[in-house]
């Protein structure tokens, strides 16, 4: 999924209650407002952080792409009469509004130098919708008090429902996205243990896609050769590109995480065994596009 941040103004109650985000459309010849153009880039399954009155108030999942929509209440009264872009959003309200002020130093490295949603002191920028990094998005859903498993499941459901495929294939895609069902069983047949830890009990292994879901075709998403069974901590390192593998099985490590690798005792297996030709094709993509040490 992609991560977005919406700085809500007076309309935040209407947008959260109505289940949407909305902005005026930007046409050739208009001032090219990036925060409005971003609305047209949202895809089903993307996560949106709602920020209003200097607090995170909700986490939403886009269930549609942007579509043409007449002005919402509050916009027409302010002079917006032309069509806008609307995205339908399923919002999950936080139990309590979450202030980022105490975490300014923590989140500072997450903020881009240009088009960041927040100022260095944690106040909101005058920008509607901003793209944020996966690292910032991950930190937010772990810390703001939202049900992480619920919103991730909502994201998968929205993404799969948007696919123009038969219902039976949607079920398979949904299960594959979560590392469940037929996909998990087929990956286990090829990869019965975590290559790095040697753990073979499937209760403690995750079916992880090698070529990321967002970059894969539906056939690749269901291909058992595009999967590894990994222990959870190894899956996190692999999924976020901190480690990768050569076709020969040699372990590749980004120097920044070498202390973590050593602390977890993962350096003892510097070679995890050769991979099949089919799996090697997916590993090449991972090395070239995901691995941070490329």
C-alpha cells in the first residue's frame, strides 16, 4: 500500500463522518497544486492518516480510486463550483486523539525536506494530501492506538476487491496477500523452513512474497516460486530490504543493520543454499528494486 497524510481543516468532521476525502480538480493551465494532484493518485488499499487540530484522529483505507464528484458541503459555499476528485475512505477513529508533539525528534527523520505534512515543530503544513514514507506510516500505525491488524486487513480487502477478476480468484488473491490458503501450502512445499534460522515449524513462519505484492501481476502474486517461508523477524528484514540473497544463497546485508543481525544470531548462516531458477528470477527483482544495499 501507499501511505498518505491528510491535513483536515474545518471539514474534517464531515469528511470522517461521510467516509471520503475531496479536493477541487487541477487542470492543465491551472496552478499545479501537489496536495490536490495527490488525491488523483490514491489507489484502493492505500492508507490515509487523518490529522486535525494538531492531532491524529483517524486512520483510513481508500476503497476506491479518485472519481469525479461535485463540490462537498462547505466547498460550494466557498466558491468551488466545478467538479472535484473524491476518494471513498473507510475510516477507523482512534480511541483518543494522538499528539505528535512529544515525538518531534523521533519523527523528524521521517519528514521529507519538501512537501512534508508537518513543520519541524509538529504543526501542520498548509497542504491537503501529502505522500509519506512507508517507514513513517509503519511507525504511525504501531503507535497511534489504531487496531493494526484490522486496518491492514481492510487494506488487503479493498485492494483485492478493486481487482477485475472472478470472485474465486479474489479469494485466492486475498489469502495469498495474507500468506494464507493454497498459496501458503504451496510455498511450504517448496520452502519447508526459514532459510536463515532453520525453523521448520509452520506455526512460526510467514509466507513472504519475494517480488513485492505491489509490483507483481496477479499470476506472480499466486506463484509459489515468488515466496519464501521466513521467521517473523527475518521477514521484516527481507520485506523492508535490509537483507537479500544471491541466487547462490549468499546472504546480503545492509551495513546499517549488521549489529541487529549479529544480536539476533543470524550471521552464522552466511549462505542459505542455492535457489531454483524460477525463484532466482524473483530474487533478482528483490536485489535490484527492494534491497537497500543495491
